[in-house]
């Protein structure tokens, strides 16, 4: 039992070490578009952590444009989370949206109509299969309530 626990801890550390994290900021505004390309490869999680210095309760819209580069991802999952503090726990905003890679590109929009007081948003993009995709662009829009 002890060996199983140690193996699980090592697997979790290896998984976490493979993740790529990029920090983005909205600043004092309520909308930001990022046109930088980010590569999504198989089984490597890509995290985008957005900081919004907004003092108002907001609803949110997140848009991401994915483009197939090479190979074939069997699935790319996009999930959005929110947190009040950088060291706080993240809460899921809606359900993850999956793209099966059956088209050359796709645009995914995740909307939250329930007002919340989050200042940190984390987008988790996970590709599976033997392929390479890229994040062409992404936008985060906050609607003050």
C-alpha cells in the first residue's frame, strides 16, 4: 500500500511538472484579447492564469480559437476556473468544452451568467492523442454587475 501511495505521488509530480503555465492580465479594464500563439501537444497541460484587477462583481465570457497544426488530437479539452485570491482554491466555471479535432480549427466560448467576485481566472487546455494544436487567440470579457 505504501508503494502504491509513493507511485501515485510521483505520478502527480511528473504530471504537474509537465504543465506549462502562462500569466496574463486584463489590467484595469474589462476586456483583453491575446493574439500570441501557444502550442498544445499531446498530454501536456497548458494553463493560462489571468489576473483581473476588478473590484466589481462580474459575469464572464471566455473565447479561445484553436487551430490544428500537425497530427491529430483525439480531443482538446478547455476548462475555465475562477479564484478570489492567487493562493486560493479555484472553482470550475461551467463544464469543460471538448474539441474532437475533426475540423482544421474551432472557436470555443465559455460563458458564465452567474455574477461572481473572482480576480483570478485559470484556463486549462489539455490535448490528448498524437497531435499538435495551437491557441491562435483568446479573449476574456468581464461584465460588471
